[in-house]
C-alpha cells in the first residue's frame, strides 16, 4: 500500500510511503517479496514520485535485510509505545530512477 508519508523526517513533494508489504512465512524465499516490492516501486514511479519511504520495527532483522537488498538506506528513527514499553522503528528511503 502506497500512501502520503506520515513519518518524522523531512518530507518532500516527490515522496510516498510504502506501508504493509507482507508475505506469509511459507512464501519467504520464493521471490514473492521481491516481486511485490518491484510492483510497489513501479506504482510509485507511475504516480510521478521520486522517493519511497518506509518504517520497520528496528529489531526485525529479516525485514531490514530485505529492504537493504532492495536499495533502501536508513533515513531516521521513530519511537512508539506498546503499554509501558518504548520500541523503535527505523525509517528507510530509496530514490527512484525514472
């Protein structure tokens, strides 16, 4: 799902946020995630966007490695609270080539 960015970093007019890109665990390693990512990036390009942003739980090493393999780099952090515990998301960005 691509949406208007709602992240605590500087946002530009060419930015779009990628939210909720998931695959069931039985599909991990099949190429489905990469295919979904390419579709999302193509949709962002078609929408005239120049950068894709996303947030992911900072301790989700598998997801972070996936995003980094697809050219995303760290751009910031955001704290969120679950009950009395504060957790941290990391924010990634990737410039789009047209």
